[in-house]
C-alpha cells in the first residue's frame, strides 16, 4: 500500500502544478472565447429592402466584441441617435446598410480598429391613424410597431379601435387621405371583406377613417 501511494503521489503533484496541461485548464476555454466574440441575436422587425430610417424609428446598434458600446433607442424628432463614445449621430435618411457604414467610419477614426457593426430596426416610427364614427374607441390610434411600413388592413384598424358598435354600417366607411396633390376620399364597403382572407383596403399612416351609422 505504501509503495502504491509513493508512486502515485508525484503524478498527482505534477498534474496540479504544471501550467498548460489539460488538467490545469478549463475544458471550455476555447469555446468560451468563441462565444464571447460572437454577436448576440437581437430581434427586430422585417424591414423592406432599402428601407430608409426616419425620425422616431427604434434601432439597435451592436459593436461585436464591445458589449459596452451596444445601445438601442428611438431616433429623436431630428433623426439623431445617441451612440456611446460618438454622441448624437444623425441616422435619419440612411438605409440600414448606410447607417452601418457611417458608424463604422466614425468608430474607426479615433476609437476602434476594423470594427464590425450591425444596425437592426427594432420598431417603426410612431405612425397614427384617426378613426371616427361607429367604433368602440373613436380617436387617434397608434399602429403596432411591427406592422408593415406601408400600413395595415382596414379591418385590423377597426379592431384596434374596439370594433364596430351595434349600429355601425360597415358598408358605409369613408377614408380620407392627404397627399401632395391634396385630399383623397375613398368610399369603402368593408362588409365585403373577410378578415385574414385578403382583398381588403390598406389603411396608410395619417389616414382618417369614418365608420357610418346604419339607416333603419
């Protein structure tokens, strides 16, 4: 028993004191380093190709390997975003790709060598419609941030306003839309539409919807 203990003791001490051996290094060291340098996944909305940022859009900025420089927020009404080290940067009017290029250039000037940056659209600018007449909650409605930039279906807009009242007339809806050439008035018979089946009317941000009353 004594001989066996004496033979095993040096090997035990060697495993504890020699640097760089498998026994003295965590088995996941290389995996940990790889994970630390990999970009974290940030959810966002599915922006159309070539989407141009506008004031009050919500974005996230990642600088891979630099967790302290990650930030997210809404562009202010002037179209600027407060970015770590850089301060207030104007991003409105740029595509997401152009925003990446601009931030990469600015960080490269004084702070980072070959930075890898990602800009993600988290939510669209606050977009509103007005719904009047025979709906549950008439007034100004904020469109969901993850809704398509071009607008939402009329029936979805009605649902956001609490749905029709008991005396509403879905076939007597008017939509007023302002554009560069002036106001347009659309008369819509929503009674023909089936939610989720397509073929409805697309409501755009800034539209005013008026749901008429049934005539008995």
